[in-house]
């Protein structure tokens, strides 16, 4: 069995009642449902941070563009696409 630790959290009465109802309906314990919810939240947050980290690294390294630079880049790309469409017509 893996090592476990106990945590506590305060939740409102309505959420607690819903949790109890879910536990009964699913034939699971309240603790199991809470642990599963925490595992899923941690998994999602780790995934999000993994997605964001390359961008944060770029910012820290100064690899950024201004809004104006991006607008100019996009305008250039759109102009190229429009010209390609005209040439194809």
C-alpha cells in the first residue's frame, strides 16, 4: 500500500450534503471521493502548468513580441494570403 497523508478542508454545508449523497449513490466513501477529486485537480493543474511553462520560460528569457509587432506580423500574413487567393483566381 502506498503511503498516505491526512488533510482537512472546510467546505460549505450544501457541498458536504451533496458529497454525502454522491458517496451513497456511488457506494464510495466520502474520503475516497475527496481524494479522487484532489488527484484529478492536481493532474489538471500539472498539465496546465506544463502547457504554460514554455511560454513563461520565453518571457523570462526575453523572447517576447509587442502587440504592435504581432499586429504587423498578422497583417503581413493576411496580405500574403489575399494575394495568393487573387493569383489563384
